[in-house]
């Protein structure tokens, strides 16, 4: 068997349509007697995986490939998505976050006979494996795994799996537990004592705050923001800085900016250093965190907030006419309805951030057909060694 290409999920594809994980284009494969795949002719782009968990963990797909190959492959995912809509443009830059940079991770926790296991799922499976030497995580997250195992024993029922979203902050770890176990009074006291003992900044259980020992703030420009428990945050600080730099570049010189799908202020607050900003987001708690961060900061221009579901009720052209530029950072589904109103508006500049090249290309086509030009596109690889790709682009009329 010869691997002819890679899918957008990182699977090797043969001429007869078979898909083989952890292979690269040009590699010739054979089958062993037990049915497993043997690489007979390895690619020159093949490297030794840096993580000992790679063969079992489902978190990474591309550790067997050299960094330049992965960067080129991810850029190709973006260019092919755009080409499907008739858009031909070169990628301006590719920015990959370093190892040991993930500041936020969602672990799976499961009780065992002797305690608990905390880690990630194996590929396409519900099986949880321990990842004590994960090469993605910040040391603070990796070193917290024993404490998270103890937390799993306290938080999980005997058979159900729990989710533990852990975020690094200046004040310590911010931990959000998702469990079907009832949070009663005695458990709340036990969890608060546990968080104190392990130096967690905050511990939350679903929608219930358990204890806040130190405010788990995040720095956005000049502002310190305390996001709601489990709120969206860019996966790495390095990736966030690249996306922010792209947004600043695309909106340079604007005096009034609207930040659509603003979250807690990743872009809105730094942009407020030079422009008045209106932040629009469906989550009232996230907007409240943004507003409080703005009010405590020094030297920022006016930031207004509006709670609004932009999928059901996008800003209309008459509302957009007040702005010189827009920043839009939708979830994976893209922003079809909001893009359509942006296309009909008079707004001259748009910074589009996307975590899905397919929906990005679809929405970009709408803007291009409306008279916008794509000035440049950057690829930002926050999710190193995965198939995940993020895009930042500048559109002008």
C-alpha cells in the first residue's frame, strides 16, 4: 500500500480509499501477520514522536511528522477550503505554538478500584488513559494531575466519567467540574477544603461556584478579567497574541470597532487602547466579566457591551454603519447570518478569526462576492500536533 495524501484529519489515504492513521504521503506500507501496519519505506518528513503517550492518546494526530511538514499541511487545509469557493490566495504566515504551552485543558476523570485515572481519551474511544508526560500542557497543568485524581475520587460516581476543565491563571488553577453526582452541603465543604489544600484559585461545579480563594484573572491588554468558570479562552498565550496581532493589524486606524462574538474581551479590551469598542456576545456572564475588567483598567477608551444572539439576531447594516471596522470570531459553525449583514453594510474593514477553515471559506466567499478583498491570511496553530487549524484574515472594501 502507498499513502498518496493526508485527509484534513491527518489520516493517510491510499489509492483504493483506505485510511491509515500516523502515516505520511509517499510511505509504502505492508501488513504484518497480526493485521497491523508496517511502514516499509518511511517518509523523509517522519520524526520520532516526542511524547511517550502518542500511540495510545487520542489528543495528538501528527507527532510523527516534522514541524515544517505539519505547518505546510495545515496551510494547505486552508487554501483548499478557499479554493473550493473559487478563492485563490497565498498564506501570509504560519504561527505554531511551542510545546508545553497549553494553558487550558479538558481532562476526563474516572474512578478505579485503587483510586482514579485522569487523562485523555484514546482515539475514537471512551477509554481514558493517563498522560503524566503530556508534551502539550503547561507544567502547572501537568503537575496538577495527582490532585485531579484525588478530586475525581471525591466528585465522580462509581461508574460515570466526569469532565475537569483546568485553566492556568496568575492566581493559580481555575478548575471546573462537570459531574452527575449531586453537590450537597458536606461535599461542598470537602471540596472547599480540597481546593484550599492544593492551592487552587477557584473551584466550580457545573453552574455552582464552590469556592474562590484567589480571583483567577486573565490579562487582556491592560485589563485583568475574571472569566466565568469554564468560559472560552484561547488555548495558548502565544496563539492568543498572534490572533490579537492579526486583529490589530486588520483594524489599524479605526476609531470605532465592533467586536462580534467577543467572549470575555480577548480582542475588545486590547483594541480599546486606541479605539472605542462595542462588544457583542450572547453570554451575559462573559460580557459582565469583560465590563468589570474594563472598569478596573486604566487608559482605555469607552467599551460598550450588548448581550445578543448573533445567530438569531445579527447586527443589521443600519446598526453597523456607526463603525469603522469589525472583528468577528465565531464558533466552529461560522457566522453565516452575521456575515450576510456585514456584506450588505458599509463597514470598510473586517478582521475575521476562525477555528474552522471550512466555515471560514464559506463566509469569506460571501464577503468577496459583496466587494471585499482579502488583504492577507494567517494560519495560527494553537493546537500543536492536532488536525485543528485557526485562521485570521483581513478584509477591506
